[in-house]
């Protein structure tokens, strides 16, 4: 790999800020020197926000991020010198970071929504039941949490001022943010994941509002930092959101969704509250463009919990001849009605932040093909030939290559008892590098959505695909999403967990109010002369009596998408069932499958299973949203039970 050469760049003796990036000592904010950029680039509102945060955090210097490739390369070089990252020499301009073992994932239990009243943020559960739909913090406790952590937390460090756009900069669907951070790793990652830099500051020169984000890796109260190259304060980590003022505050973690504040914090939690106020949808959904053999193209949006094939679907390699799949986004969709009532979507992100383990040339060749350049890997294993490794790549690595696990210890395939890569290890890569990126992925107007898909990992009872009977029925299906958990640390063994809309960790406001907002979208579209997309549910993971999967999955999933788009076109290719519309016998295209499919078993709807499903969903509503469940959703559940009882 060509190394970044900066022979004239020397590190600041206290911190990680290259002296090359310094400017005049008269260029200051709150008495703190701006070593890169100029205060005149900041609007009055941005400067006031920076001044306030400088007074609180007390950094030694300020760096106004310009978003250039030169700047990013200098900071990557700085991180390499500190030991935070090392080059992946087998690839082009790629890097690998290893975090403190205590800072490896999102921290849901320490993530809070701050509102005046608790019920604005989360539903009040039934007495004696623990709520699972988010965490609330009062304004007083919000301020106390900040005062207990942030004063002086950036002493000896640089405060980076990151101006960024979620979505194409000129799109009316996009929103702007300013993240203040003391992590160069965050700056480099945000350079990939967002549109950032001086062009955003230019858009904000009119003194317009922006989403505020304050982040610090923290300074442990004990003064002990386990790994100097990865500072963090895991014992006091906290992630705070205040929707009323569009503020995000994050302390103690340098990892992923905890520190890249444009991602889950802004795009989903704050984004969903803005969407409710403004009448659109901010969702945990992929966006996929599908062109059929006749050249007709349509777009779908789809929401799945983790480990349910979301990224694989976003980058699908179709097996049916003549089909073409192109990716608009793999994780988040912002969807807004246009003047004619057509729902249109943008991907607010600029990159892919994918889970590495399980991604391979067999499961997702499109993903593997894009990580060979300009990628930051985090907590994957490294190899003796200058490459990377994670679970799923066993067939891609030569037997004579030595592997070092993410903890820096020698690792041998088939011998070592622990994973080589952390289960939540990541690759952070520019979306534009994908060979299947959709030509319209940065369209300012967004792409038109024809279908919305929900799904989960259900080994029993749930058919491969079914269509909602109506918009309200579809919203009910999204609210009742359930999925088998994987081997996440917070769960013991496999169990079926509720994950409504695949948004359970990401709601920015009360889930009951969220359902009501979804229900209103149908009337909003009708008033503009349009209609909302059809809604479907899919399940690639149903198993037979012997535990084998009934559906081959992966590229063959295009056959299900083909049927979905036939239904979007109004083709009469379905059969009505108590739970919704399934493909009529023979309507799904099985031609060319390597093994026969047990269609009867794949689409069977066991009465006993679905009676229990109704009971579980009803109990979930009663436990989690007893006061906020919309009557339309309660009616859909009652109607489902009645139809099943009449089977």
C-alpha cells in the first residue's frame, strides 16, 4: 500500500494535532487558538455553540474540519503515529483500528432521550414490567450528567469542529449537523460516512439552525487509561439526545454509533423526531433499486433486525436472468412525500458501516469487493501478509498465512476457542466505491419507493413472504415484528425478541406516538393525490422438520422480490390467507433452482402457532404500550385473531 508521506509534518508535543495545520495565534475562539481553519468561516450560531463547548471542555486547540482528502490523510498519519491505527498494506489506503476491549459496541442501556415528560420519550409500561422501548432522562438529570463528565474533558487535546450533511448537500430532504469531538478517528470515519467540510459551512452562512453534537472520548475519573492509543471512559459512558433543541451529547466511547453522531443518534433518534414534526419518515431501512428484464425499474425500502440479511439484500446478486439490483443505501432511509403524494427516499449516509463477521465472497461478494481501498476496519483480525481476516473468510485465506486476533494474540483456525474478529467488528467504506451503487443514489429529490418490506429471523410458522391487506395492517405488521436473537452478549441463547420496525434501540420518541405517525402517512399521501407503498413481510429463515432451511436465500431472494413487484403492479398472483396475501400456487418463480422447494411447507400457516403469536403480540402491547397503543393497531390485532380462529 502506498504510504501517506508527510515529511514536513510534526506532531504537537502535547497532542495529536500536526503543526502543519496551525494558523495565526490571533485566530481564536474563547481564547483557544484555532490551529486549522478560520473563525470567519463559522456562522454566528456555530461560533456561539463552539464557544460554549470550549468553555465547558477546555481543549488546548481547535481544528475546523475542511473535509479535504489531504486533511484526512494527515489525520490518518497522526493516528498511525499514535498507534490507534495501522496500515493494511495488502490493500490500497486501508487502515485497521483496535479499540479498548471495554469499548466495542453501542451501549443501549446508557442511551437516553431527554424530554420534559417521560411519556414524550418512551411509553409507560404496565406496572411491574420493565420497559424495553428506550430510556428517558429528565432535563435536570441531563444537565447533571453533562456537568459530571464534560468539564475539562478535552484538556491536552484538540477539539475538532465537523460540519456535515446527512444526505446530498443540495437535497431538500437533507439536514446539517455540527459535531464537536476530540477524536481524530471520529473525524476520519465521519469523512467516509457523511458529506462534510467547508461546503456545509457555506450552506450554514445564513445562520440557519443545525443539529448540535458534542462528543468526547472522555477522561476517566480514576485518571487511569487502559490503552493510551484508544482513550475512553467506559464506566461513565453516556449517550444523550434532546429532541426539543436538536442536541446530541456523547461521552466516554470512541466507537461507532456512540461517537459517529450522524449515524444512529442523528439519522434515527433525532431524525425520527424531526420527521414526526415535519410529516415524513426516518427509518432503519435499506433502499434497493430493482430493474426487471424489460428494463422497468422500481425501488423498495426494507427493515430487518440485525443478522437477518439486511446488508446482503441491499447488495444482492440476483440469480434470475435479466434482473439488475443496485444499492441506494444499506442502513437508513429518510422518506418524504413529494408534491404528488409519491413517497421518495434518500440515503442520508455517504458510506457503509458494515458488520464484518459473516460477510464473505459467498454471502456478499459486492461488499467484499469494495473494502479493498479507502477503508477503515475496526476490531477485525490482521494477517501476516498485510491483510485482514474475520469469521466467514475461512475460504479466502491461504493456509500459510498467520492470523493475529483483534486483541493482538496469535490465532489459529480450528484451534483457537475465541473469535479472531470481534463479533461487532466493522468496515467503514465510501458508498461511491460500490460497483452496484445506484446511479440515482445522490438524487436530490430521492428515489420513488414502491414497496416497504419488514422481516425477521423466524424458524417456525411464518411464511416466506406475505402482503399486508391495507396500510393500517402493514403498520401493524411492522409494530409486531419479532426475530430470533443471535449470540449477542446481552442475550442468553436463542429466543424470539420483539423489535418493532427494526427500530427498538432507535426510537427518538414514544413508540405509541410513532405508530400513530405512521398511520397518518396514508391520509397525507391521499391529500396530495398519491398513495403509500404496499407493505410486505419476508422470512428467509423458516426451517423444516429436520432443522434445514426451506429457502436457499442469498441471490435466490430476487425471486421473492420479483413477486413483490408483480403485486405492486397489481397482478392477480396471490392467495388470501388469515395473515395476509401469499403467492398463489406456482406464482413464485422456481425455475433454475438447484434443489426443489417444499412450497406447501414454506407457505403453511399453522393455526396453533398463529394463535400463540397473537397471544404473544397482545401481551407485548399490554406490557409495553398499555396507554399509547393506537386503536387502529388494536383493531388489526383483534381482526387477525378472529381470522385465525375461523381457519
